[in-house]
C-alpha cells in the first residue's frame, strides 16, 4: 500500500507559475512510473503528465505541453509538477497517481 500527499496548490495569476509536489510513502517509489491528473468542476478527471521510474521518459497532455514539466526525486520519494505560463483552464484539483493509488489532491485556482 502506498500513501500519496500532494501539496503546493493555490491561487495563480494567468501567466504565473506554481510547483506541485507529491510525497510518497509505504512503497518502493523508485520502481514505478507516476503521473499527474486533474479534475475541473463538472468535468472528468484527465491525464496531465507522466514520468518513467527513472525519470528518463516523460509524457504530457497536449494542453500542457511546453508549459508544464514533470520530474521526480527518487531519493526524496517525491514527484513534482512545475506549472508555468498558467492559463484559466488549468484551474482544477490536481492528483498524483502511482499504480492504483491516488492522493487526495491539491487545488489550483486561477486568480485573474
């Protein structure tokens, strides 16, 4: 069983930046790919980005490509999502995922 705790959400102006973190415990973090998803009010949860166990491969939804960057620090059991050039449509609850386990989410809200 793995526990995931997201943090770093908050208000962000259009064009601004935030860095989300996801701290993992209870599992061999470094052996697994991980991902970020988001869910806006009234919408389905959608894929945002994923990263391989080593960090050598990354994947992005077209809507965030070139603006967001996923990374991980296996020594700290932590996953990150750097959000740059934020847009209104990035407003959502952001979740990290490993295997079948989800965190509780961290809210990102456009402050424009």
